[in-house]
C-alpha cells in the first residue's frame, strides 16, 4: 500500500540518485577535529542520558515508554533513509507499530515473544506492500527486515535486560561502558590517531582511537561492575572490552549503511548528532551482547 505523497517507483530512483550525489559532496557540520558540533553534541548527549537515568531510577515503566519512543523513531529514521537512498518503499505504519509491539513483548514476555514480534512485523509490512503487487513485496522484503531488526529488535534487548535482578544497574553499566568507549576513542583519536582503522567506511576512526575505546571501557566497567554488582574484576575487564568492540562495530556498521544509502545522517532530529539512530549506533549491538554476557557472568 502506497502512502499519500509517495513518488512512483521511477521517480524514486531518479530522486534517490540525485540526493545520493548531493549527499556525497557534503562536508560534516560543526567544529573540532572529530567533525562534529561538540557543544551541541555534549548538550544533547547529557539530556538523553538524564532522561534515561531518570526512567531507570524513578519509574521502571517509564523506561518502557522511552524504549518504545526510541524504537519507533529509529524505525521512522531508517525508513526515511532507505526511501532517500534507494527505490524501495518500506511502509512506515506497520514498521512503527511493529517496533512498539516488539518492545512491549520483550518487556512483558521475553525472548520468544520478541522473536515472534519480529516475524509478525516483517509479515505485516510485506502484506502492506502486497497492495502494490508481488514485485513490491520482493523488492521491499529486505529493507523491511533490516528496519525491523536494526533498531527495534536489537534495542528490545534492553527491555529484557532490565527485567533481570538489579536490571536497572545492569542497563546503567551497559550504557556507561558504551559512553566510556566513545569518549576514550574520541580522546585518543583526536590526540594520538595516526593509523586509519577503516578509511573507506569511517575515515576519522583510527587504531589508536580503538585502543583508547577498549582501554577506557574495560577499566571503567571493571570498577563499575565490581562496586555495583560485585562482579569480579577480571569479568568486568572482559565485559568492558567486549562492549567496546561491539560498540565500535555498531558505529562502523551504521557508517557503512549510510555510505551505501548516500546520506550523511539518518535525520536532523538531534543537533550535533544528526538522528537518534546516529546516537544509538554504538548501543544497538552492545545491548544484546550485554544481555548475553550478564546471563553468563552474573545470572539473576
């Protein structure tokens, strides 16, 4: 089913090519050697962090609302980016509805229900496109699956993580590990970065920055997990190091996706960051990994 105002297939291709060429010629906005508007980025990051912290510590159900909003916005941003960069027309309504359903199922029913929610979401999006013929269903199946998994499905693991014993502290440890990874990588990259890590995907990432990410996350997580959850230091070091690795992989994965789509940011929703998905890129892979690691090193 085509939403009102959607261009036809041929127009979508032509527009996508033009926008892709325009996007490749842009330069990053903002100051600083890392190519971002640092004051705006810090302000937005702190604001998001305070909202999350308040939800975790004041009212658990508030976190469910935060996760549903984040998943829904992520689905919207991904749909928007794919429509800009390709001829695909993923349907917005069933994908946003599916994002909310997946988060709720993960919160109340757990992993099996989350997987069922993913299947139902992709099926509903495919049925929606059936109104435009089987060719549209085939063309949009992979984008529908990508939008459903990359964002709502991965982020829903936070809903299951918080249901564990001391779940709010586990979520905080996970987020802090990612923040430490980002901060350590940023500082080490700016002052020491000389050897590009993946120049074709993310030119500003360096191996020195990656070493700073792993070091900061490992040391900080070891201390945090020991004092908050009584996890042995060696397990805390391993937790932090793995959080850093998957956070960097998540960042690179989104950079590669945006490069393929020909867009600079997923949206312009957040000053200094672009879109919400540009802020969550490091977290998306980290949350499922944290859920698995905590099940091993600190089972509830």
